């Protein structure tokens, strides 16, 4: 393939599609008149185009699209709606917030925590909430 043929190849495609202006179209046609290799390439492209257009058109299969996943925004709003007032109450009443220790995260410790009566700060918070309500 000659260098001018390589440079012409994009324009050859554009010529085939009818996208070139008059000067560019004339340049491609002048090259095609003197270059059998590019004429052969163009004829091959045209043959492929004809073959593709001759294929039967099949209807698209009725695809069942997956149901869209529920948006997490509702859950996020609910979590914020629950967490924000709680955080404000904890700050307002200066309730101590301690990160749980590793031992406190053991299943047996969690069960003990859930089954024991309120601790003093939580009980104080609960009492204040009852006063407000
Ligand atoms: Zn050429």
C-alpha cells in the first residue's frame, strides 16, 4: 500500500458515504482513476455493504429487562430521619457515646446488653424524652 493510498483511506470511506465536499471528492476520484488498488478496496467495501443490506431483517427479540433495583434513597432518608434526631438528642442531653469494645461485640455480650435494663445514661435520656413528649 502506497503512502498516498494510506492517507486516502479515511477519505475513501467518507467518499463512499457521500460526506466529502466537492474539492475532497474530486481529489479522491482523481486518485481512484489512477490507483487500481484503491478501486479494488472500494469495490470490496461496496460488496460488503451490499451483502449486509441483503441480510434479512429479523425482529428484535422481546427482551425482558430486569426490574430496576429499588432506590436506596428511601432507606437513606429513613435512616437519616431516625439518626439525626437521636444524635441531636444525645448531644443536647450530653449523653456519653462510647465506642464499643471488642468484647462488647461478642454475641453473648450483645445478648446481655439487649436483655439488661437501661443503663443510667440511656435511662436518663429516656426519662427526658418522656418529659418532652
Ligand atoms: Zn490508492
